[in-house]
């Protein structure tokens, strides 16, 4: 079992920045990748960024150059640094983990609202 707790969401003006955190606990040794997803009202949940256990990263085209995913192994925490935020970035952001046994765990989500 892996438990995930997200934090760092909030209200920010367009052009501003936020940093989201995803703290993992439990069977963290089994994690193969951690991703950030987001879901806006009326839309499907979609991947934003992913970081693997070896540190490889990938991003959705809509956030490339603006968002950065990183990790602090000592703190068992993954971050999503979001710069140059746009109103279309408004969504609930979720942290997702995949383990070696192909189990998936989700956090509770954190709201990000970008005002124009």
C-alpha cells in the first residue's frame, strides 16, 4: 500500500507560480513512477507530468517549458513547479503512483485556480 498526500494548491493570478507537493508513505520501495494528473470541470483527467524511479521525466505538450516535475528522495516527495500559469491550468491536480506490481494509487487532489 502507498499513501499519497498532495498540498500546495491555491488561487493565483495568471502569470504566477505555484509548487505542488506529493508526499508518499507506505511501500514506497515498490514505486516505479509518480505522475501528476489534472481534471478540470467537465473534462477527463489527463496526465501533466511523470517522473520515473530512475529520474526520467516527461510532460504534456500544454505544460512543457512552464512546469517542472522533481523529486526529493530523502523526503519521499515529488514536486510540480508550475510557472507562467494560465487560466486554462485551473483544475484539481492529483498525484498518481504506479508500483512494480502494477498497482495504482491516487492522492486526494489539490485545487489550483488561476484567475485572469
